[in-house]
C-alpha cells in the first residue's frame, strides 16, 4: 500500500497527467458532441458515441509513457530503486496506479460522450443501453484504455526517453498500422492482427451498419470475437510490460 501511495503522489505531483486527462476527455467528448449535434434526423446509435475513443486512448498512452520516462529524465528512478532494490515492486505499483487511472478516464470519456449525445442528438431512440453489446461499446472503452496504458508503460520503461517512447507509440498506432495494409497480397491479413486495430474491434465490434449513414462506421476486422480481441490486445500489453520488467532489473538505472 505504501508503494501505491508513493506512485500516486509521484504521478499527480506533475502537471502532465492532469493535462493529458483533460485533453483525453476534451477530445473524445468534444468531437462526439459535434457529431451528435450534426447527426441529422435519423436515430443516433450507441456505437456512434464512441467513434472518437481512439483519440483519447493515444493521449492516455502518452501519459502512461511519461509516468516512467519522466523519472528517468530527472533521475528520481534511482532513489526509488535504492529504496526498493528488487525494482519489480515499484514498477508493478506504478502500473497499478496508471492502469486504474487510465481505465477511469476511459469510462469517464465514454459515458461523457454518450451523455452528451443524449443531450444534443435530435433522435435518441437508439441510445438506450439495452444489450450486452451496447454496454460493451461504452463501458469497454475503459478496459482498452487500461490495457493501452500498460502497453505504453512497458514501452516507456524499455526506451526510457520521452521523445522516443511517444514517437514509437504514436507512429505505430497512427502510421504503421495503416501503412501495412498497402503491402501487396499480405497487407490486409497482417493489418487484421495489428494490436490497435484489434483493440478497436473490441469497442466497435462488427456492427450492423444498416443503422448508420452510408459509408460510416468501422469495417469488419479479422476473425476474433470482440472479447477475444480484448484478450489479444491485453496479452500484447502484458507481454511488453513483462519484458520491460526483465530489462529494468538487468540494466543500470
């Protein structure tokens, strides 16, 4: 419990987490509000309220990476490892705090976006959370944010430099996963298994697009079920984080 309290204090004693949380909430809820206000006369479905969840996810992953790279930048990680020589315990405590916070921000952004859609859309007849899929579309955002934060924390611990860690996260998610689809013959097959593409399937699913305007909504992605997609993304996040723990224990701080 002491380590958890220490990591919580360290995280909230800097400005970057506060700005990242505000930006994540502002991007997702703000853009969703614009979408809902301009949806038109057709009923807005639940899935439309989480179209923008990826924007907040990337910001939260930057926050998670900063949680560890900032310590390396200012040398405070050395004091932590001197106080707790096994190194694993403080890293696990940091992960617990960052993942929980990220999941809460994800839930706040998702339900905030859903609530704004209720207020701003002309026809809210399809916005009720009546099915398990409806709840997954909204409440599932927090799970993806938590797994994404763990992945980013692992990348940050491996790279140790803020610019490098943030670049890897954003370039992979925003550029590489899109570009790989252009590889002849095998690009589409590879893209279906890219982690952020699969994570998006958990939130968005393979929905019935008949309720959406023509051309809107996500495509069908891969062969995994939505919950299988979450498991796949979480497994990658855990693997990267475990590798980072091994590396942190073996190299100099």
